[in-house]
């Protein structure tokens, strides 16, 4: 096998000094012949230079992602339900929804503006904001399915253009892995599950009648994170196996992410060798976490008290400005709904 072969999963280029078998990637351990890119994604050949930044989008879980769908659904009911009185139901619901989203966006704006930025080494235990750059956690990184760039989170789509204002989604997907935020004082492990992701980086282009787009948070990107910060002492050696089993159960609780990482042949099933590989990865990660810092492991997760958990590759000012716009938008919708309701009643 050619010593310069590139892994189709992690893009690692094999070096002459690597000791792994010729059929196996020295970096991620997969068998080269088991990884086959999805047909639509494989067909995309990204241009040599892609640097398209679009206005920051709010992605992931959280209330901020649902408001547009709620407004759209309520407006559709009012327009398409054949009843003159339907607006007497829709408008109060629209006013209540917009008021709720206004309060939510305002709280998030104030929270982003008011929570001070802390250094990782000096951060208090509790709700804090960290600022740094993205680094892979224990060599655990993803490869963008379209751009083939290393990242820790992506959301991509492939749409087919079928004429004017008509398109069909052929393929889409989202995946994320735990990663490190690193500043000049230390590192903190962050899991993007349950986070509201505010992502600025989107690479997109057209090829024939297909439109490719990929949002991503990449290795080396500047990053802000707001959530519950804690430092825990590494477990004693006798507990490492239990920690590895608990980590494996956490991975299994997110089937989509688990299959993205460990289903090497992409057949939608986890075979015994793949499960063994996942168990080995969990043991390795726990062992490296234990040895990573003698003082303890810094982590950030979603707060237990319901406060937002943000991950943002935009500046604090840009994020606050985005929520300021959302606050104004929801308030305008509220007053419009109230105005039309009064008009319909009187």
C-alpha cells in the first residue's frame, strides 16, 4: 500500500515511520477499506479556496431555535384555515409566544453582557464565561463531511435546486464531539451536547444544480463558552475502569454521535470489534484525563438551574448584538399581534 495514503475518515496522511498495519490508519485506527463517504458528499469537490462567512446563526438546542418555527406555524394556521374567526385564536397565541421569546432573548442578552470573562486557571466554580481557542480533546476530532476540514462540530446540508424557489434537501446531518477550550492559563473540556451553538463559519458553494453548505467549529477557531464550570480531581487508578464504563454509557446514550465515531463500515450497526474499539477509546480517554492535570480536570456543562449553556465562535459583542436584534424583533411581533387583535375585536 502506498505509504502516502490519506485516511478517508480523519484525513491523516500515512508516514513511512508509522508502525500500524498497512490496512489500518495510524491515527484513528479504522480499516481504510471500511470507510466509504456518502455518495452525495463524496461527489462534492470543494473549490480550492472557500472562505464564506455568513451572518451568525443560532443553531443546536434551545428556545432561540424554535421561535421562527412557532411563528411560521401560527401564521400558516391563520392563513390556510378557512374561518374568519381563526385569527381571534391565532393572534393571542402569537402575542403570548412573542412575549415569551422576547423575555427569553432579553435574559440571554443581559446574561452574555453581564457574565464576566474568566481565565480558566482562576475561574470560580459555577456559572462563568470562558474565552479561548478550540483544541481537540485527546485527539478526538471530526472531519467535515463536505469540506474535509478538522472540526469539533458541524452541521451540513446538500440541496438540489429544482427551478425558481424550489429545492429539495438530499442530505443533511449534525455531529459534535467533546473538545478543549484553551487560553494562556489552562484548558477546559466542553461537551457541546445540550448547548445553544452560535456559529459564524459557514462554507457554501454551488456545483451544477446542487448547493453545498457546512457550518462548523474548527480546530483553532476563537471560541466563547458560558456554562457551569467545575474542577474535579482525577479518579484513583482503581476507579478508572468504572469511569471508562460510565463514559461509554454516555456515548451510547447519544446513538447518532456514537455511530458517527465508531461505525467504521457505515452499515448502521455496531459489530463486536467496533464496540471493543469504542470501549478501548473510552478507557484511553479516561486514562489520559486522569493524567492530564494533577490539579484536576476542568469541565463545562449545561447548568442544572436552567440558565443557558452557550458555545459561540463569534465575539461577545457580536453575540450580544444578535440577541439585541432578536429582542427587538420579538417585541415588534408582540405589538403587531396586539394591534391586529384589537382591530379584529373592535
